[in-house]
């Protein structure tokens, strides 16, 4: 009967994927089977689990095998599977032999293989919850001595150590939490498992991926990498880890070039495709992996197949850690890989224990022979003994470092997980039944909720003498070692290059690269004064472009206009205000105009001094002294305007320029116009009648002159009131701000229109009087003055407007020279001849008689004259004009030619010359 049950049991296992449970509704059917034909007894060896009896049973879940392709399980996993499983058995043996921890209480075990697959692990885990559901487990059926079958209810597990993969732990945590069975993982790091609202009974002795992702971010930043790709295995561990990394990368400015996912049951072609996709972003050499061991092996193989051995720079999570199996035979591909592993210390006791095992003394582990065959590359299958290519296992091989043994990195955490259960049980015993020998009733009636509270509150020194405790989320604190896979003394090793304990410490001197520190950046930093123009959708990829010469960098990627009047500094990090241009007295422009004006003032002072010194001489008296003084004052103002025009613009300067420019010119031309108008009226009137012209006296002339000046003064005053003077800044170019008075060229010229009118009138009168007798040559000098003045101002207008959009310095200089030249023309042509006679020809500065035509002696007012008949029209005009009693007074200041005689026409129409 038992043999039949065994057959049924094996068949059911094969059909259900090694799952052994009956649903509750089939319990009566199972009991019926127990009593059918029990003729003899036999036993069924359990080859799918490890069972150790004890007072308290702890469950265990380990990836003894890899996930198979087409089958639930694949090859044996020496490190991640067998070593971890044996670590749990080692921990149980150590606790059971410890007289201070759970004395007189024996821990048992029920260990299952997850085959690195979450769905299969879930089916296996149903064995842990079966007793709570009333399921019948045929493995607990016994037929002693061939008697009727007897069924003993299995002992429930108090807690489960496992699983390894986060995706498996997530699946298992759901079902174990439903039945309130505490779970402590030794390797699952997914941050999702920290959510106690969903996984209330889950704890772990390793830190979550949130710490690990932060560690990887810090490592990437320490290498200066900004452009990396990610690869994740499908499931909570891989996807959750990459998600945590990408979130932190976004916050720290690290860009993700590619993010690939390895699906379950992927073919080699899928791995090749992933590697090719990663290589498409050639600049993203850094590859962040949250990949399980099986996928990691195939990923490295695909890299080698695609001849990309030296291209990728691996930064791997704890699923790679310091494992030898993923890199065995693929060391060149893994060279330089940076791996992360929670801080751990190898346990010498475990190495001694593990190296002492053999197939003969480790019968409790049903997978140990399979491990032995894989580790020593031999077989226990005697049917193949005749094959020379097959090595037969003797069982006497020795596990040692020489055989390739190295303690797997998670062994410490497996032991700590079992110790956490033991210390929680010890704390419970100390609290509920401290004086009880062995296990007490309260411990037998242990509930998961109470046990979980004791687990979360444990604090003890772990297997490596490190502090073990849980935070509010049931997680361990983040403490990592950073490794690099290197060749040391012709041996490939994982070398510790740093650690992360609340922050990264990395010893760069311990890192080894093929060349210098490799780069994983999309674009290198731009040179100073250049902007990064980012590619669309890739903030870490950019093209370096030059900013315009007038732009500065507001940040590393934005060029901003400094604005008018400002210019970027040498580093283009900011702008400074460009000094405003204006004519300074050290410039050539100012020196030239100033020198010319000073020379003019000196010469005019000399002329004025001569006039004062010889004020009562005939020549000076005949010049019309009052108007000449006004004219000299106007000339002086013209020269002084140079210093106003060339001064730095200010409100005062602008006011003086408006007022003085027109006023100095109008003073000159008003006096000249009055003078030429007087001459013209005298001669024109003399040709028409003998009545003396009105307003020809000196007093009248001064009044007329000031009346003409007042028109300009009134206009300028109105202008100053309606449009107050101020300065403005004009820009010849962006980098040449020019400070000037706020007056347009057209407005300035409009303010001089009145002066131009006076110049034109002066010129007209000078032209009209050109035919008066030669002896009256002052009118001719005035004509020469006005002709020259017109030429000067025409030249000025051409220069001024031709340079209006170029350099204002030229405009200011041309205006200054035009004003000074106008004064100089008047000074030279009107005053120099008089000064010359007064100084160098004083004999001509007298009244003398000269015969003109036929002279006859005559006497007038007690003086003797020589009379000459008048013949020309000018003579007749003079005769008529001089018929009044004040003829000599009226003609004194117009008739003296300064070169020959002083002549006039007496009341009889005769031309007279003074003696």
C-alpha cells in the first residue's frame, strides 16, 4: 500500500511541478487511499526538500537551481544555492549546540528549492501554509511494519528564512502574510518590500535597494559619469532597483541613455539584441545592472559574442556582489566591474564546516551530490563509467580554495536571519516562561503576530560580530562594501575599493582600468565662454556653441544679451557697464580745438588791446567803435564755446551749449548785419535824396544790434523752458555708448537757422555794397568775411551730417572748429588790416587831403578844403547823403579807408579829403 502511495505521490509531484498538497475538499478521498491494500511497508525518500526535526521548525527558501528553460528548474547553483542552504543548516547546528541560546530547545528545518522562479517558489511555499489549511501531506504517511497507513500532521513552521530574489520574496510574502508567518530575507533588497501595509510580516537582515541605489549613484558621480544605461531582470528586484536608481539619477542630473529589461525565459537572441541596443549609445559606457545571477551570466556571454568585451563598464548590484559563478570563464568581459555587496565578513567557522562536507556525511541535503558533480566536474552515474571523456566522482574529493571554493557573500546574512529567529524565541522564552526547562506551552502555541513583535525588537551581535536589528520597516541599515573585479598576481579577484556607510568613501588609488579613468558622458564640458545647446530630450547631450560677443552665460546653457551699454566680462559669467564715450581733454580732438581756440583768444586779446590803446586815432574812430566792441565780444564768445562743446556732457553743459552756441554767432552777425545795412542804406538813400537816413547814429546801431540779438536769446529761452536740457546715451555700436546732450542734429541746426538768416542777409548787403567807391573798402572786407563764412558753414554742414551715424567726436570737433573758424574769419579779415596799419603803418592813421580830379580851395566851418566836382553816381550819392549838418559825424566811421586819405563830399556835391 505504501508503495502505491509512493507512486501516487511521485506522479502527483511530476504533474503539479513538485507541489504536494491536496485541497481541503479532498481530505476524505485521501483518507480512503490510506487504507487501501496496505500489504507491506516501504518509505519514500524525500528528494525535494530538507527536513530536520525539532521543537520549533523554521522554513527555508533557497535558489538551489536556476530557472529552467521549458522546465521548472535548471542547473545547480553552487554558491547562491548550495552555500546558502548549508549556511542555514550550519546556523541551526550552531544554535542547537549553544547552551546559552535556546538551551534544551531544538530548532528544526523545512527547506525548499525555489528554482529561481517566483511561480514555482509559490507552489513550494504552499507546504509551509498547508498545515494551517488542513491539507494532507503524503510525505507524512507511514506504514510501520506493513500495517495500516498512519498519517501524522506536519509541524507548522514558526517562520521562514528567505527568499533570495526580491521577486520571489514578494510572491512568498503575500501568502505567508496571509497566514501570519514571519519571514526574514537574507538577500531580497527590493524597496517595495519596505511597504508594511502590504508586507507586514516581511523583514530582512540586508538593507533595501533604496540604499543600494543611492550607493550606485554616488559611485557613478565619483567617477564623473553622467550618461549611463540600465539593465534589469524582470521582477520586483530588477525593475524596482532600476526604478529607484532612475529616480535618484533624475534628482542628481545623471541621464539614462537606455533602460533595458530582461524578460523571463528570454532566448540568447534577446540578450544579443539588448547588448546591441546598449551599444547604440556608444558614449554611455557605464551599465547599471539589477540582474539576477542567471541573467547576468547570459548577459556577459552576449557581450562576448558581440565583440564588446572592453566597451562596457559594469556597475552591478548585490545580485552580482562577489560571486564567482557569473564571471567564471568570462573574466575578460567582467574586467573592471564595480560591484556592491552589503558589508559582510567571511565566517571562518562556515568555511571549516563546508569544506568538511562530502556526499557520504551530508545525506540530509538531497542536492549535495548534484553540487559535488558540478563543483568537481564529475558524475556519480556509474552507467557512464565506460566513457573515457566522463570523469567519475569518488566522493573523496576535497572542497578547498584550490578547488575553486570561496565563501559566498550572503552566507553571513543567512546565518544572521536564522539567529534573528533564535534570539526572538529566546526573548519570548525569557519573557513568558523564564524558569521552564525546554520549550514551554506559550511557545508551542506560538502565533505569528506575537512572534513578529519579538523579531522586530531583537538586537544582537551577529555571526560576524556586527550589530543586527530592524528599523520600523523591518529593514537593516545600509552598509555596503564596494568592489572592483581585477586581476591581482595573475588571479582574478574582487578587490575592496571603498565602502558606503551613510555616505561614500572610495579609494581611487585601488581602482585599475585599462587606461585612465574611463568616461561615460554624452558630451564633454564646453570650453569657457561657450554654451551648451542641449539635444532634444537628452539633457546630458549637447553641442557647444559660442555666445554672441555681446552675450554672457546666465547658466551653462543659456546665452543672454548684456543689453545696450553693457559688455560681457572675460569669462562671460556676467556683464559690466561700458564706460561712456565723450571727448576728454586728453584726446587729440580736444587738444586741437582747444589749442585753436586759445590761440584765437590770445590774438583777439591782442587786437582788443590795440583798439584800446589807439581808441582815439582816426582809423579806430572810423571803424565804428561800439559795433566793433560788440563784434569782438561775439568773437570771444565763439572761441569760448569750444570749451563748452568739448566738455563732458552734463545738464549745465547742455544748457550752456544751447544758449551760447547761437548767442555767440548771433552777436557777431548781428553787428555785421547792422554795419552792412547802415552802409547800404546810406548809399541807397544818398542816391535818392539829400535827407540823411534814419538810425545811422552809433546809439541807433547799438539798439538795432541788441534787438537782433534779443530775437535769438528769446528763442533759446523758450526752448530751454519747453524742453529742459538733459543728457542721453547714443550707441555707435553695441559696445560704444556715447554720452551727449539730448538734442537731435535737426534740432541743433534749427536753433541756428536765425544765425544762418543773418549770415545770408549780411552776405546780401555785402554784395549790394560791392560797387561803392574804392576808398570805402571796409564794405569789401565785410563781403570777403561773409563769403568765407558761408564756405566754412557749408563745409561744416557736410561734415556734420556725413558723420551723424559714425563718431560723435567728429561732429563735436567739426562744430567747435566751425564756430572758432567763423570767429577767426571775422577777426582776420576785419581787424587784422586795421591792426596792421595802426602798428606797422602809423603814418596812414591820420587825416590827409588827396587831390581827386580838379581841386578848388574852400572853407567850411572854419576849415579849408579842396573841392573836386562830382562825376560818378556814387559821388552824387555821397553828395546827397552829406547834405545835412552832421555829414562828417555820419561818415566818420565808414569813409576812412585806412590806406590813403579820409575823404567825404561836402554839401555842394564836391568830394573832399581831410587834411
